[in-house]
């Protein structure tokens, strides 16, 4: 878990390990879950909505960071 310090950035964000668009594999690695779990969470509206790039599904890193810093709220 993280603190509520406004300057807090998770380790992976500070070190620049993530691309600006995350694949399902990137997101799963970040969350330390399987890709199947990511798909289940997405269908349950528990993750930020991804975008489509060509035939691929990607999440904007900024959206994911904001979601994590907001304590992972469910999406409406």
C-alpha cells in the first residue's frame, strides 16, 4: 500500500520502467497477477478502461498511475 503523500510515486513509476501505453502483460506484471485476472477485473469494471490501438488493447500509463494513487476505485 502507499501513503497519502501527494508526492508519492510507486517504485516502478519513479524508475521509469513503464511505457506510456501498457499492454495486458505490462499491467498484469505491475499488479502482480495473471493476464486472465486483468481481463476478469476489466469485465467487472474494477480497472480503468483501456484504449484500442490497432487490434491491441492498451492502458494509458497516466490513467493507471492515477487509478493506483486513488486506491484503485471501481469504474462507473
